[in-house]
């Protein structure tokens, strides 16, 4: 449920972001903005900024950003509506009670939880059926009845109408079924997304089923996706959850340690063999939220990923995510190209225990996987990578200790490592993840939307000529739509903060980043950028048409359409022979 936009505007304009943030952190004036040490990550030099003009904040260290509502949500760990309430109270505005709407929203959430709960029962019943081939598969993989019960495993049958039929009979609304993520729509109806798969329910920390992971289980099954997870939904954001944690957290607390694995089968295998302090990262790159969640239970983390090259790279990325949260994981390296499940099968519990006892520090792990002992070149590369990790260590004492150890391992002086760290500091804002340097595929769209955000009045003449689907980034597309529809005059007037109300709070970092990056306006550059964008869209359309025409060579209408597009492309290219357009196209 969202409050009325004008009400939000009243609450916001009466709560200056500088005043509100200033109640939590010591703000200092710096030019047009205010700065402070960031309250969301550990730092001594302030990279947290508040803009009184845009009424937004942005941290250039950790990337957090948003308006006065999102600041409170993030700082106080409260919901949007709670933040609105708090700020309304602060200035003495009484909020209306939207009884009906909130009931509706509540009922959608309840329906979704109900659907997942019922789906779980359905899948479980399918599996325990004595003729179930899924059960035979799990037994063959040494997964016991007790494991199945603990992790509530289930089976999706071959049919694509089983779950739908079951849930429809239970009376769930069409809307809720369409939104739950367990179905795909075809010909106006819904079909089961998961069929002929082993199902692994994912739980929230308070024990509700909120998602499913799945895998194929027959040797003959040649469907592309071996693993398939249910998508995000109003009740599930994957970056915030860890598979198995609900069942294993007590063991994690008791042993004050956790073993982090990649897959759900690995997790169950470890559990089966008595390593009950285990969690899995749900098949995605480990996120900051997942690290924060896990660190509530323990700071002693063992990373046990597959020992193939993909697993090693994933582990190297996970190190970085942990270190930025001041956690120094140990890494377990199994013999080449094994996963934990197979390893336990072949070598047993005590062998894995030995490997855990031998777990490596992050720098020894990098030394090993980068083959640093081989020659000078690989050593230099490994050291550069280790230094990028050292750079992320927040505590100076910890940093010094690790520098000493790394200097010993790599056979270089501590002074030189500190020099290298100093040199890194001098570089401008570096990417958070040093292993993930890539060209941003959306940079053209970002450039354009940044100009629009900085100078909406000057750009407004063009809005009618720009189609919403010229933009491919979903958030940028939504931003542009807000300008094009011109429904909120504050947005057109270039106020930053109201924009954020139209987005999920999790997207506010991205949007604040665009807002803070103000660009000078040049009509000429803007037009060139637009033509570049338009050409890109036309080329995409042209490719689609070509594919169609190859299959249907007699369709005169499409052939004419193709001609028209080609003509338009040539026209646009002729209009702008300048370097910019060419660059955008290449
Ligand atoms: Zn920060």
C-alpha cells in the first residue's frame, strides 16, 4: 500500500533531509552539499553526501543512496510505511487510515504464503508416494528419509497442470496464482513452471516457505536448465536469503561457525554426514545482504565451493564480499574438480574434517589458485589481487596484521605492500568488486537519462519523440516513462526525491547514483545521443524483421516494413555524420 503522492510530498517537504539525517550523523557543509562518515559502512574519511537541493543522500563508498524515507528505512531497519509514519509524526501530520487497501495488500501476501505452503505439501506428497522415481533417485544419492523430512524435499510431477489444479481447488485467486512465480502463462491459462523435478523449499528466517529451488534428476533428462529456481516475488528477494539457514542456524550458533556451500544437494550431503552448521548461497553470487544475515549467527566462516574453476572464481568473489563486512573467511580446497557431495561419497566424514582443519586464509587461497609459485608473473598477478582484498579491510590493526602475513607469504616487504595500498587509494572511486571489471552495457542509456534528470525542462521538448522502449534497462525505462507521462510536476521541475517514491526501495541506490551524477546540458550532444539510441532500437527491429522474413519470405507487408526501417536508418545516419553517432553504433 502506498500513501497518496501529494501527502508523501507534504511529509517530505516538511522533513528536510539535511535535518533528518543530521539527527543521526554529524553533517558538515561542503560546497552545495553536506558530508559525513557513512552510517552504513565503516569509514573514517567521509564519502557520504547529502544534497539539500535534490533532497537525496548518496554514499560514494558503499553505494547506498535514497531520499529521506529510504534513509530512515535503511538506518532504522523499518518498512516504507513505518518510515512515512515516523516522519509524519515528527512534523505532526496525521496519516489517514487506508483500511481497505492495506487489507488487500495483506491478503495478497497471505495468499502467496498460503500458495507456497500448499505447494510444499503437494510436492511432498508426490515424493513420498511409494512408486515415486524421485524418491528412488534421492535414495540412490544417499539422501535419507530423515534428510528429506528435515529439508522438506518434494517432487514436481511430469504433468504441467498438477500444481495448478491442486491450488485452484483450494480456492486461491487467479491474481495471486499469476503473481506467485510458480506458473507460466500460455494461451491465457497458467501452466506449472516446475515439472519432473526434485523440489527444494526455501524458507524465510521465521520459517515460512517463500521460494523453491529445483533440479532435474533423470540421466535421460536433457532439458537445458539443470537447476531452476522460482523467481523473486513480493515475499521473496533472493539476495536476502540463504538456503538451509532456517534448519541449520541453531547448529551454527552452537558451533560458532558455518560452512558455506554452493548448492542445495551439497548442503544436504554435509548435513547428512554430521556437518550440520552449513548454509548454501542459493545459486547466485554471494550478496552483501547474505553475508550480513549469516554474520548475525557467526563470524567464523568456511567457504566450501566446488573445486573447478567456476567454483574457485565464485569463492574469490565471495572473499571480497566477506572482507567488506569485516569477516575473514577460511577456504577449503578439495582435490581438483570435485564437489563436496561427491567428495563425501568417495572419502567420508573424517577426510572432509581433515580438509576443514586445513582451511586456508584468503591470501593463501589466492596464492594457490593463481599458481603464484609457478613464476614471477603469476606471483605478481596473485599479489595484486590479494592487495585489492587488503585494501577493503576496514580496521587498520587488522590490515597491518594481514599485510605482515602476506608480505611473508609472497616474499616482499611490508613497506611495498603499504605503498601499493596507498597507490590504490589515490585512484578515483574504484569498483567495489575488482574481479568484475566490465563495460557497462547500459552506459548510453544512463548518459541520456542523466541529462534528463539534470535538465528536465530543456529535455522536455524531445519527450514526445522518444519511445519508452528505446530504453532496455528496466529502471531507466521506468524513469523515462515518468518524465514522458508528465503526471508529476515535481519530477518535471527537476526535484530528485519524489522520483524515488515510484520505485522499490531496493532500487534507490541505483537511482540516487544517477541523480547525483549531474551533467552539463548540451542540446547538440543530447540530440546525437538520442539518435544513437533510436538507431540502436531500429537495428534491433530490423534484425527481428529479417528473422521473420527468412521464415516467411512472401509476407509483403513485413518486407515493406523492412524497407521503411532501412530508409529511416539511412536518413538518420545522413542527418548525423558526426563521430558521436558512429561511436554509439559501433
Ligand atoms: Zn557508505
